[in-house]
C-alpha cells in the first residue's frame, strides 16, 4: 500500500513537471498556444518565426535551466541538512555562495574603478567574465572548506567557520561597493537578484551536463547519508570513514551550489525548503526516496517560480529570489511548526 502511494506521488510529480514545463513555454509577455508549442518542440515547426525564436532561443533554455538548477539546489540542501543534522542548513551555509559573490564583485566592481570601463557595458564578454569570476570564487571557498573539514572534527565547528567565512567575504564586498562606480554597483545588485534567463543557449548544455554528473554522484552517496543519520559513533562502528564521507558530501553539495550560483546567481530558499517539503510529503528520512524526490520536487518548484516571475502583465520578469522567498519561507515555517507543534503547545 505504501509503495503504491509512493508511486502515485512520484507519477503526479513527473506529470506536474511536464505541465509546468509546457506552461513555461506557452506563457509570458507573448502567449503562444500549446498546440503550437508542441509542434515547435516535436516537429521543429517554424511557420511562425517569432514564436519559434521565442520558444527555442529563450523559453526552452530558461525552462531547462530552472529545472536543473532547482534539482541541484534541492539536493545540495538535502546533503547539507543531513551532514550537519541541522534543519536550517542550506546550500549557502558554508559561504560558498558568498565566494561566488566575491568573485563577481572583484570582476564587476573593480572593472570600473581600476579599468575605467564598466564591465556591464561589455555585453557577452562581460557575462562570460562574471560567470568565470563566480566559478573561481565559489570553488576557492569550497576548496578552503574541504581543507578545513579534514582538520576539524565537529560538524558544529565547521558550520561556524563556514558562517564566519561568509561574514568576512560580505565585509570585503561591502568595501568594494564603497569604492565602486554606480553603474558597476547596479550590475552587481542585478546579478545578486538571481535569474534563470542569464545563461545563453550555448551555455545550457554545459550547465546541464555538469549538474547531472553531480546529481548522479549524489545517488552514490545515498548509503553514506543514511548511515550518517544514525550518528557518527554508530556509523563509524559500521565501517564508515566519517572524515572521508563528510568531505565527499560537502564537496558534492558545494560543487552543486557553486555551479548554480555561477550560472544563475544566488538563488535563495529552494535548497532550504524543498528537503523539508519532501520529508513532510513522503513521511520518510530514507535518502533512497529523498534524493530522487528532491530532484523532482525541486525541478517542479523552480519551474513554478519561473512561471510566476514571467506571468503575463509584468514588464520583463520579476527577480526570481523574490518569488522563491515568497514560496520557500512559508513552506519552511509551516513544516517546522507542524514538526514541533507538540513542543510549542507545552
């Protein structure tokens, strides 16, 4: 009976993803009939050149990016919450997102101050430089955290060190903002709002492949994650190398958030909210169920957020972080409240 209920929920999630994907292709500042969308996707119908260009060059890359980014951030949050045994641990908890922000800040904010030319005015060259800066910044912090994780025994200590690194990075960014020109600050703030449309169609295949490889690696960590839930002492008695396991989990999670942040900007709340929603929806802590369902639910919610951000009637698109926060914050509050309802009454 439980297996049937699980299968039904997964089928509904897959159906929801397909429906939301099609709606993302059909709705926006220009509404396109669903039958035309299906013809364009399946038959390559270019009888309406404007619709064809909108779907193939804008909406399909954006929707694929939303799906993959949502899946990556959700699994990253699940891994962090498991390794730290903390319900409020999220993908950005170790300062890796802050590292990406610092990389972008060094590229964007210093370009006008030192070079005399605002990077935001350089078009595609500026976008490539921002992406590279974010990748270098995030992976630098990730390597630092991986090194510290081998020197520190307690998860709480590592968590605190990660938070402190984030504070230091944000302080440096604040100093850079103070000495930067207005145009560069505006470009940096715009990057910080997050967007699934920032990736060019030529970058999407690379982004998708990299995230899928890391998601496949997360499946190999399922047994390790389930052992970690039992506590370090018991997991060690079962033969788990705690240091190596923690390094693998943190590296996988960090690489996921680093890549998503580099290509899409910092996307908040998805990684924090989706694992809680999965545990509540499927009533389990078994990662054999949580990892695949986090991928599906994260993809669905990211597509929903992207759809809301581009609803007809809005000029352009709303900042994606505004939408994810409006959806994610109530989810986390409601899940935590229902979980500890008995304690609150006492």
